């Protein structure tokens, strides 16, 4: 091949194409999966470091701009985010691959905005033929959360009156947990009961946890070394700084609704959303 390269200049582009082709075969056939997994993790960290994540101040400013300048309603944003979270669940745990018992989902909701998004997520999971159960111990007096609660009740989604402290009961009754307890606005260590007790229980469960926006109990920028460890993270609008410390298997972003000008303003250098998808995997 080297001789052909030297003697026939006209064939050089063709020879270069052949070299690239054989290189691709070597990479796809012989590179070990562990190396590919490591490269995927490096890619995730690269996205976080190159500006594809937001601080707490930036997240608040972006939401304010969506509401005040673009006239998005709070219910509209919660609905889009909750729907996208339910879609992300279907990506990792497709209902067609689950038995009836495996479709059981425990959705744990807090009193603030993340809890409202969890209620919407539960409703859409029910539409997608999962079997959600909601634990909502400290219900919000906000009219938005009341409306979402009524919708779930009207769709016969059961509400738990208490969360079992015996972890094995949770492991046996459900196939996964949706963590919609504390959002980016919560300060670690300042959450009031029953949130700390709930988090202590969830840290011990063996079934997968799906966290909405950030894992509950994490600092929005610094993360947490002793908080819950979700298998799935669904970042809303854009990943928060703490997502750089996420070590679970699946990280999705649900932010297709964010206008291009807002994405540019806040330097959200995120992958494009394929087709009509409302979430994208990092």
C-alpha cells in the first residue's frame, strides 16, 4: 500500500479512505466495552465542564426569563417537565419488557416544585400503563399542586399514608422509585421532616432510583458524598453543576422546550434532540 501511495498520487485519496475504513473495523471489533464505558463517562464530564451545566443562580435566572419574558406558565413548565421525566423512565424501563408486577413505581413527592413535577410524572406513567403509587406526605397548599393532586386522584392513582421504614417492604412492592422530593432550591441540611427520614430510607433501598433534576439532598453545585445514589438522573431544562458528580448509569436532559436564544444566552452547549424526542441522553 505504501508503494502504491508513492507511485500513484491519483490514488492517494482512495488509499486514505481504505486506511480509515480498516481503522474503524479495528476500533469497533477489538476495543473492549470497559474502555468504551470509560470514554462515555469522560464524554459526560466533558459536557459538564464545557458549559453544558448551570449554577443555582443561572437556573433561577433562566426560569425567571422563561416565565416573565417568554410567558411560559408555571403549570405549563411543570407539565412539560413531568411528561419528559415519564418518557425518560420508558427509555430505561420499557413497559413492554416488564411483567405486571415489575410495572409498579413508587413516586415520592416533596412540597415544592419538584413534587408538583413528580405528580405530573406519575400521571403520565399511568397513561403509559405503569402502576404508580404516590407518597406525598407534606402536601403543598399551592393551587397548582392541588390541581395535579386532584388529577392523580381522579385517575385512581393510589396515595400512601406512610412510607414503610422496613426497606425490604419497598424493595418487594415496587420495581423503582421516582425521587421528586427536593429540587435545586432546597438547601442541604435545612430540609424539615419528614424529608430527612425519607432520604435515610431511600439510601437503603436496592431497587433503582430515578431522580428528577437533582438527587434529593444534594447541593445543587457541589453534589453530595453521602446522599442517595440514583441510577437515573433527569435534568430539567439543563444539567445543574452537581450533575458532574453523577455516577449512575443513565443521564437525560429534558429541555427541548428551552428556546434557542435562551440556550445561547446561558451557554447551554448540549447535544441536539433527535427527531421529535423531548429528552436526550448524555
